[in-house]
């Protein structure tokens, strides 16, 4: 009878170890998925991404203003060039 009880106890221990290992794997998987999700969220929506976006928008505004001022300067210089060109008797 003792052998039967020992065998029964052995089976219970193996089942307990197997279920503990399963739960450990499950918890590890959940932690890994949550950690990866947080990492991806930080990369896509984190502070550094927002800073880059804001800097690019500011650079775009600055370049647009510079383009406008260069167009105006170009118009003035073209007007001056064409006025000088008409005054040149050689051409």
C-alpha cells in the first residue's frame, strides 16, 4: 500500500511541477509582450518622436519664410537686371 501511495505522491508532485512551469512560462510571455508593447509605444509616440516632429515643423516654417524672402529678393534683382540690360547699347 505504501508503494501505491508513494507512486501517487510522485505523480502529484510531477503535475504540480508541470503546472508551475506552465504558469511561469505564461507569466514570462505576458511580461515580454507588455514590455515589447511599451517599447514600441515609446518609439512611436514617445518624447523623442514628438521633439523630432516639432523640430521638423519649425524647420519647415523657417524654410518657407526664407523661400518667400528669397523670391522677393530675386524679383527685385531681376527687375534691376532687366532695367540695366535695356540701358546697355551693345545688346
